[in-house]
C-alpha cells in the first residue's frame, strides 16, 4: 500500500468497505499538500479542462482551502445530481466498486499523497478522487453515465467481459478527451489530477489521439504506469451516454468470438485520427528504463 494513514488503520471498514473521513484528523501538512496540488492544477487546467469541470469545482467550492470535508460537499452534490462521496481505505473489489457507482456513491480514498510524491503515486488518493472525479459528477449527463457504468459493471462481470468494460472506464472516465467548439479539452480524472499529463495529452506530438469508438476502445490495451500512448476523443457527453445506453450483449459476444485486440500504438483503417503520434516520449521512456536496468546490473 502506498501511503500510511493512521486514521485508516484505526478503523474497521463497514461491509460495503466504507470508513469515516474524520476530517478534523487531517494534519496542517496534509491540507497544505492539497492546496499545493490544487493551485498547480488550476493554473494549468485553464483552457485545457472542459468548462463543465471548472463549473463543477465552483459549484462544490472545492477551492476554498484545504482538503474538502465530505459533510460540506455531499449536501451540494446530492442536491445537484443525487450523488454522494463515500470514503474507502484503499482500492475496493470490483463488485463493491460497481455497487457504489450503481447507487450513485463515488468511493474516494481518504489519504493524501506526501509532498515527496506530488507527481506519482500507485493508488488513487483523495486529491485524484475528489479533485479529479467529483466535479464531473455535478453534470447530469456525466452523473448518469457513471451510474450506468456501475450497473454495466455488474452485467459485464456475469458475462466475463470485465476486462473490456474496464478499458471503457479507463479511456473515458480516467483519460478521456472531448472535441468542443473551442478545441480539444480534457475531462478524464487521471489527467486533470496530473500536472505532467495535462499539457502532454493535448499538446505533445507523442501520443495518438483518435475519435472515440466503443468497440475499438474495448479492444485496446492500456498502461497504468506512465502517460498514455493513445487518447480517445468523444464528440459530446450526450454521445458518450447514448452509445453506452445500448445493450452490450451482442458486443460482448463479438468480443468473445473475435479476439482481435489492439496495442497501444496501433492505428487501424477504421480509425478517425486527430493526431498520429510519433511516440517519441514513450520511446525515450523505454530507452531510459533499459539504461537503468543495465546500470543496475553492473553497479
Ligand atoms: C474496473 C474496476 O472496477 C476498477 O479498476 C475499480 C476497482 N476498485 C476501485 N476501488 C477504488 N477505491 N477506486 C477505483 O477507482 C477502483 N476501480
Ligand atoms: N449498456 C451497457 C451498460 C453500460 C452503460 C454505461 C457505461 C458502461 C456500460 C450494457 O448493456 O451492459
Ligand atoms: Fe480515478
């Protein structure tokens, strides 16, 4: 487990894996880490994140200083879209995660990263979960999509297609881009909570940017330990909700029979390509890790 949090360790989670936030127990330093991350992201997200994201931050007053208290944000969120945030100690099992989403509860980690880990952490903390995910839950169409995903997760599990459905979550909720009149914008939580990936995903020549297609996304691998090599771009949140409202049974059967899967850098004939990346960043990262491995052997 990444960060040690005594307020988590002292609690026995409920059967739905939730714990209490115990907001008064955050330290001054923990609040200061939130403020640092918040200020840094706000300055780079202007004209990069969708307007709906900025609007959501304001509706929930997430920038009022320090780690948000759930008892402040939940009444507001509940009045807007019927969602609420619950605290969980760490990543929860898939079925528990889906059950929360299907009931309009978003599970958030309680702990916050340390100042020495501002840029990278192995598991979602409260900054990623609340700053990254919760503003979009103020938007009714996105709130409905997230609940539908939770219900869909339960179905995908019974049909053995969880891996494919998880790719949809990854390439939309976590790393999604959207084409708006003013240009390409970010809505994915994994991007908006990352200072490095925010400019990278929009402006770097390295990654591919491809128009969203449901089946294409479900056939595409993803990586969890570095910037993405491909992003999928939706036209609108209505489009995203529309295509995912269809019954996935036939699609899941096709995915089971036709095992075609795509790598991170593949471009296929059917793709509508916004940007064909040169993958320079990914190649340099691979060269660095080969170099580190070689150095490790001789040292
Ligand atoms: C697809 C799968 O359900 C997904 O990775 C889940 C698993 N458990 C989780 N648990 C928490 N707390 N947060 C998450 O985002 C997830 N993601
Ligand atoms: N329509 C999907 C459920 C779903 C909705 C929204 C997002 C993801 C999945 C199904 O039939 O299983
Ligand atoms: Fe996330």
